[in-house]
C-alpha cells in the first residue's frame, strides 16, 4: 500500500521499523503538535501485526481511527484542538481477525525517583531490587508491570516475551543516559508472564537476548526466561524468631550443610526433586530431631547447570525454580524458624556463570565482569569475576545480599571463595594476573566491597551472621572493620580441617609421628572466630567420603569416625557437617543421587547417626563446649605431649566459675587402663559422653563414675585414673 507520511519523517519511521530508534519515547505515544494552522496532540504507535488501530477516548465513548503510515506498522493520529493528552487506549485489529485493547505504554512518563537515581549513580543503593527488574504496579487506573534494567553500553533495549511475540520492535525502553538505566511500563502484563531483554549493541547485527539480572523468578532449566513475580504476598509467622535472633557467639552453632537437590529424591516426579514445601515437611523435622541449630543451604539462586551445585549463578535474585516458586522458599524458611532452626545460604559474589542469557557481556560490554581475562576469568572454574570497582556491580551485589535477608528472612550468609576475591593472583601463574595500582597482589576493590558488605549487613539486620570461606592466612577476617578487619562474624577454619583429616587418614601406628597436626590448631585457634567445617568439598572429586578416609578394618573405620566427630564437637569453634556424613556414607557425594538412607538399616551406620544426635545434645546442654569459643579463657591443655600413646586431653570452660568439662581422646586402638589425667578439682566425676558406647556401635569400654583425688598432675590440682577406650573420645564432668 502507498505510504502516507503526515507528521513523521522517513528516517524516524525506518528507525522505528528496524527497532533502531535512539529515543522511541520522543516519537511514540502522545506529543504536542503544531504546524501552520494545525495543532493538537499527535499520537503514534508501532504495531507491526496490526491491520488497524482505533484510539478510544472519553472512557470508551468515542474513538478515532489511526492512520497507518508505514508497512512496518507505524500508526499516527492527530487529535486537533487539544492542549494536553487525553486518557485513551488502543483497540488493535490484527490481520488474523483477532482484536485486543491496551493502554499505550508510551503514554506514561518516567517513574524512577531522583533519590533512587542518585544512590544508584553513587553505587550506594542497598535495595535496588525494590525498583530494578519487573514490578507489578498500577499507574492511575492502569494495571501493568514496570521494567528497569541496567545496560549503559546498549544502543537499544526492549522487553520481549510471548505477549509481544518476542518482537523487539514492540516495546523499546526509555533510557536514563546519566545512569545507563532503561525503563518501560507495559500495561496488562501481570504475574506469570515470561520475558527477557533484547539488547541491541553497536556493531553487532543480531541483538542479545538476556534474562533479567534482577528477576525474582525464572523458568525451570533448560528454559531460562524470567517470570514476572510478586514476592510480597507471603504472610510470615516468625515475628518472635526475628526479634530474638542473635549472632550466637556464646551460643551453640551446629550446622547441617544441605544440597536441596540431593538430600532426598522422589521417584514419581520427573525432576526427582522434593519441593520447598516437601522439604519443609521432611528436612526441617529431621534437622530438629538430629539436634542441629542451623541449616546451611548450598546456593539456591537460579543456575542452569545442575552439576555446578548452584555455584555458577545466572539469576542472583531468583530462588531456583527446581523446588518451586519464591513463596515456597519463604514457607520453608518460616517453618525452620518456627522449629527454632536458623537458615544460612551459601552466597557467591566472587564469580558468575558464562551462560549467554546471564550476566556475561550483558550489554555488549563487560558490564559486570572485567574485560581482561587476567582480571575477569576464573579458568579453574569456568566462570567470570565481578568487577568490584563498578558502581553497577556494587549496587547489584549489595542489594542482593540485603534482598535475601529482607525478603526471605535469611539468618546468615556464608560467602563462598573469599580467598579468590582477596588476591589478584589467586590460582594464577606469573603473567596471568595484573597487579593493583600499588603493584601488589591484593584486590583492593574486592576488599573494600567485603568490608562494606559486612558493615551494611550489621546495620540493616539484627542477628544476621556472615561467614567467610577463606583458606589463606589473611589477617583479621573475622575482626571488625574499624580495627582493620574484613568484618565477618566467623571464618571457616580450613587449617584445622586439612590437618585433622590428614592426621585421621594415617594408620594409628604412625600417628605418633604426626601428633603436631592435632596440636597445631591451638596455636592460632583464637586469632579468628572460627567455624570447624567438614563440608561438601571434603567428600567429592576423588577425596572419598569421611568414613572411607579412615584407616583400618571396618571396626577401626567406624571407631575413627566416631572419634573424629567427638574431637570436632569438643574443639573450640562452631561446627558444620555435610549431609550424609551423619550416616557414615561410604560413597562420595553425588549431586545426582540422594544420600544413602538405606544405610540406616545397618546398626553401625545407625550408631553414627545416634552419635551425632547425642553430640548435638551434649554440645547444646554443656555450656563449656560452646560458650567461650574464641578466647583462651575457655580452653586449657591438660596433656598434649603423649604422642606415643596417642592421647590428647584438654579442659573446656564456660563463663560460670568451676563449670567445666574434661575432654580426653585416644587416637590409637590401644586400650589404656588406669591412665592418669589431671583435672581441675577433686571429687566425683561422671562420664557424660563416650564415643565407644555400644549405642554408637562401640565396644562399650570405659568408666561411668570416677573419683578425682587431690594431688597435682598435668598442672592441675587433682587427678583421676580412667580407663580410656580405643579410638575414642570421652567427656567427663564433676558432679
């Protein structure tokens, strides 16, 4: 058909048709018009599949036909004699005979506040998720969804989805040039609609198609579009918990580390996954029964690749849809709180996945990562490193940390791979990294971010804890930022874990030559607020399960494992144990399979589970075992020098005078009769725990009641003579 050009020049029409217009809001929607004697309001629309469009005015009582001025679907209409745009909506007739009505997305002005824009520009926005991404809202009487995305390097950004046939011409966005943000309000879109951003890049023929970095919900892999979601509808029932929680420095912390996808499976579901709600019904009572105080979840943000265990994230604000929608995760956390269990999430700010729909080269530039692979790529992990110096990254990650605590009531964040954030040369050879501005190997921007992250979490949330997985000797990881520390509440004690597991793997006949691997941890035990981890990383990738690491025949393997767990619960520091380890699982953890629950049909394995349950109970009940974990006043050596007999003994003390327990360990299969141990005071003692008990599968050797006599021994004013069972730990307490 012939082109009738009335008010818009050919260049702008062509730009609209090609989705190449630099400012679609300047020409689409209503605009004042005056030319000669003609004046009024001109309204333009781009509807490529429309045969005709009517503009309905006066609440639908009158209409005016729009003129189609291009084959590409540009329509135009002049409402003469008007000084300002009236309320109107479109009635769109399609070539296939269908019709629909819609308000005009380009009739709405900017909606972002100057305050939000200022904080964003500074890199100081803590709650960008409240307006970034997709948000269902009303503007006037019009229902719809507003979209905001950051893409400063883009030439054009459009919202696409099934609602517009994935056509980037239909909904190009408004750009805030100073901040690099893009915005549009699309009438009629609501919860459940799927979408992506189509991003046109200068010099590239094909646009990028990206999921929403701030999206609250995503399609189940292998699909990867974002889903519009209102996450503010869940009614929480944990007010009492939220008001009472603390950081737990002088409280027992025993963490059950869980990969939700493989704790249990269900055969009748195609995915095999338990839902968040099913996990609330099954996992929460189990953790409660076992006596753990915390659940730590391996990363639950959206990720496309199952074997990454969640550590290669594409949707930082979207709880993975593998287990259900966001409100079901809220239900799970709520149920944990009602059961008295804290929830920690594994948070991954160090690196992100390379998937095409994710953050990589998001707007055609290295927006979230470094452009130079010497700074921006983890080759070991196949991931990209955040550029912590960018304000966009600071807003993104800080808001993400706040988001999980705010919207999901998370009680703690275990920060993954902190060592890789601190050092520019982490896992790199000479020539594979770039020094900082002072010529050093420290990542100054990442260090500043970690400090700020910890300060902000402390300011925003009472009782939320932060934990660093940090494997180097970086000083003061868990010391306040105002004294020069990184500000974490706790640090994983990787040194204790490595030394202890190496020692336990040695045949007992040779352990006397490695006794220092047990005692060395006390040299630095109080330099940080340590947590003792026996985590998922220690039971995968050919490292073998914990029971398989133990030397000897089956009896010795089980005895050694019971000894290891008892030693961990007595050693200063909070505790963490990965799922399956409480069953003495023989096989390594496989994220595609459930842990081996069938082992509980065997007494030895059931005995290990019972041991963990009792250790958790003793740990909670006995304040000396948890109340002073980070100071010498809570610990005293009794005997650390008897390497030949494999004996180790120490005292744990609480804040209350004379409240203590004596912990005695025999790391050999040799029984010791009438072995003399120094104790803090004379009188009656009782064995409160013995890992060699028959209830745990042991030989049931040892004493129940003891009498301590006056007489200095081991620098203590009294001593007991005790029968020490083989490969066992014993806890005694004065009565």
